[in-house]
């Protein structure tokens, strides 16, 4: 119910703030499990996708957004719950698998789930090599994959900005992909081939240059230096 109310009240605000140009909404199946696999340019990407998609979408978010105290903590929990966020602990190994398992639960309920195969935001605008978790989800659940290309969200909420700005964004939903022909989820080769097909579809829509490598999250101290740089640039 909270997710439905949030879409009703926040979607008009999104149209004002994002001024979104939406392409291919009809490519998202209206029922059944579906994975929305997107490029990743900004913190706000998940909010943009869930508010412009033609159906309710769930996505993973840091658990810290749900554990705050006081009024600010309550507002954070209410907002992220309302836009379909699922709290997870970030990390590799078992933490990463637990995150994928959370996505699988959503798909097994016949719902829509969004994921960023790059793993983390691109700070230079290039499209990085996709990690195979998206293929594992698709091959395990049997869900179709709708590639999504975001353009302009890096201007809507640049690195270091706490609040979104007025900016024009484009969200393009591509034709659904059935990656089951690549084989079983247990096969590393099948997961790699399926992931590469998904990333190829995203790149064809976004036009981003390919990085050819994985995107590794910068160390915390580097991230803080980037934020300070952007704060200085705005003053």
C-alpha cells in the first residue's frame, strides 16, 4: 500500500523535477517477474526508474537508510520503503549472495526488480563490464530482462550533491530479453554470455563508451575527496 501511495504522490513531482523523456514503457511486461537492468550514473537512479516505470519496482538499498533514529530516521525509512527499496548489507562474498537472494524473492513473487550490473556508479560516464549477478537472477528465476538506459541523471544529482536539482533526464526501456538460451545459472560461461548480451543492449541505447573493465568502488577517503571537490566548485 505504501509503495502504491508513494507512486501516486511522488510521480507527479518526479515529472516536474526530472522532466523525464520516457521511451519504450510498453516494453515492460505488465505482469510476471521481470528484471530491469540499467546503467548507473547517479545515486538517484533507482528513484527515477521506480517512479517512471509502468509498474511497481523494487530495488536494493543500503541498510543504513532504514536504521536511523528520530524524525530524520523515520523519514528515511518511510521514503525508501515507499519507493520500493529493500535493505541489504553491502559487500562481497556472502553479503553479495544475500543481496541476490533478496532480489530472487521479489522475482519469485512475480514482481519487478531493478539492478545495476555494473555494481556501482560510473563517475566518468563510461559503461563498465557487467557483473554476472544479473544473469544468475534471470537464469534462476526464468524472468525476462528489460535493459534500461538512463541519460542525464548525473546532472539531476551529481556526485557530492545531497539534494536533486532540476534537470532533464531520459529513461529508455528496451525490448525484453530472454537469456535462457545461454544455459543454466550454474554455468559460469552461460552467466557471462547472458550478462554480455544485457550490457550490449544497454550500451546500444545509452551510447556510452565501453570501459572494458569492472567498475571498482573507490576507497572511502577518495569518495570524500570527490565530494569536497564538488562542494568547492559550487561555492
